[in-house]
C-alpha cells in the first residue's frame, strides 16, 4: 500500500474507535469469544497456511501459533474486568482527607502493529486481542514475507463479526510500515530486529507516538552440574532448534558448569540433535524445516564458517542442505567457542547451538549477562533454590527454570526484554497497561473554604508548613507535639497580617 492508502486505513480505524471505545467489557468479551470459535473452526486451514508460507513444521504451526491466541481469548474474556477494574485510593495526609481518588483505564485509540514473519500468526493476534479488549482499534501491518497470513488474520476477525474498521490489515514492504509509523497513532507495537526497532522509533518520534518493541535476543541457557543428563539434553535441543532456531527466545548459547557429567551431557545433546529430521514442513514427521530465505541462510552459514576459522569445533551438523530443495541448514552443535566470536554474541536466528564449559555459577552468570540483549534465559537443575538464585542475577525479562520458550504463548505472564531486546511488555496485566491511559480522577467532598496551600502566602503560612512537616514526619513524639502546636497555632491566622 502507498502512504495515502495507509493514512486512509488509519483514519477509518479512528472513526471505528469512536464507537468501539463505548462498548463495555461484556460486549468485547463476546466478540473475542466469537473470534475464538472462528479460529478453532478454521484451525487446520490456518495451520496449513502458516506451514506453506513460512515453512514452519506442521506440528509447530498448531502448537506454537494457535494455542497462544486461543488461550488468550479465554484468559481475557474471563479476566479483563478484574485486571482493569477501577481502583479507589485515599490520601494518607490528613489535609487531604476530603479527597478521594479513582484510577480508571481508558483506551488509547488506534494501535499500529507491525508484526514479524517468524511467528506470523500468534505474535500479532495475541497483541491484537489485548488491544481490542482494552477498547482500542487496530491497524496491522504483517511482514512482507508473510502477507497471506496477515490477510487471513483480518478475514478471521471479520468472520467473528468485528465491526468494520475495528481491525484493519494493510500489506506491503518496509515503505508501508514506515508510512504507518508516521501516521496519527496512539501506540506502535513492533516486533523485529534491533535495526528495525531503531527505525520505527525514529519515524514515530516527530509525532511523539509511544512504542512497545520486542526485538532481538541471544538467549543463554545455564546448566548446573546436577542437571539430569538426557532430560536436559532434550530440553536444550528443542529450545535451540524449534522453528529452525528462528525465535527471539531460542537458546542461542549454552553455558555448562563443569562437572562429572559434562561430557555425557554434550554427548546426549549431539545424539538428540543428530536424530532430528529435516524435510518439507508439510510432512508431519518433519522436525526441522527451512529457514525463511536465502539471506537468512547465508547469515547462518557465515557465522558458522567464521566460528570454525576462529577455532570452534563442530560436533554435528554445520552444513546447508541444498539437496532438500529449499533454505535448509543442518541443526548444529559447536564447542570451543568464546565471547570473541560472533556465534556467541550476535543473534544467529538459525539452528545452531554453541556450548561453552565454565567453572562456576558466577562465571556462567557473568557470561550470560555479557550481552547487548536481555530477552529471556533458562537455568537447568533439580536444585530449584540454586536455579532461582541464578535467575535473580540474570539481566533479562524472563527466566525459565528447567524449560524454555514456552511462556510467550502464555497470556497470563508478561513478555518483553531489557537492553536492546526491547521496550515495554506484552501479555498479562502489565501488557494491558501499555494499551490504556491510566487516568487519575480526584473528587473533593468539601464545599467551600480555602486550602492551606492556596494563596495568600505570608509568614504565618510558612510556620504552618514548618509545623505540618514536624507533625507528620517528625522523628520523635516531642518533635511531633511541637509541630502540632506550631501548625494549629498559625493555621487560622491571616497570612498577610503584619506583613
């Protein structure tokens, strides 16, 4: 779409907002559960489209793309009124005893969502559902690498009965996305690369449009010496290679704390990796499909070859597979790596697991935090006390103990990162707060009379202030008593008398 069409779409979303914002939670919940019904009915069709357009194995198309949105519908419909219930607050200061405050949550307006190709259905739909349930309207710009899925999303919301303009899908390349970011929006939600996020911030800055961004990751896994060998190996392998490693929260570096089982653990990681089946994603037996395109494949190849030249050792995989008829790369396990290598510091976004053996928990934490990213991390051990201690030291938005990745599909918990992994949160109560205006409304039941902080000023008003501070915040009873005398003694005097 050209810029004029994008502006027209946003204008239509603003017109729809005038009516949609007036609907109550019950009406919105009914619409969201209608979408839930439509999605469940068309689940096979949607999964097949995801597999065809982005090459995601069919099992993952169901489990990583559909379960999160379906769960989100139910979670929001059942809990939205509680999560955004108006709050009543009272002031502690007795001078404000006639006042009562309410905190209300108003919809913002039109939310622009720019979504990625790696999770082309679940990421935008979960964000859209939250925006709609808070009373906003949405303009979605899907990745140019997955436009058909974006159009399908719009079709499903239409089938669910959402009014015209409440959900709008615009397709196109980066110029379309740029046009959207320059429109009158209430917030932009962007998921993509760090470079893309920087561009979105710059484009939105002239209009002071706030942004929520989930960007890159180089997510670490820390494995303690007592971690169960085979079970941990299976978890790490899935975390590194699901969606061919094309997840912001993929395990992209592993720190194994040296112990008696270190070699056995690496052996099992290599074994389970070598058993993974590459192939066409439409085959239900396929576990690793292609990466998205030639550009991404070349990036993976370059990182692996560079690491080899710098001394890394490949234990399995390491090759592109042109014979499979697509952009395939073998799931790869590497050792003898270090933080001078791009493979340990630059996001790979491919099926590669580099492993470092370290000597202590402190070293593992130091290396895990030695990154410009801070999205997620995982810690592996049956000793949950030690896991939690490590988790609290990691500079990330999420830490999972004895699992990985899954929480993005859980609508109850917040998702987002630190450092260059993004700004803001999605999902859960904290994600909802990014989509509303948190408004303070204060009422005063006292009719008439002056306020002690109003004009006029004068020396007696200074003494009132001094006495009030001693009365309310004095360090001992005597100070508080003196403050009370000074406060009351000057409260009713004319501030301008004698001055």
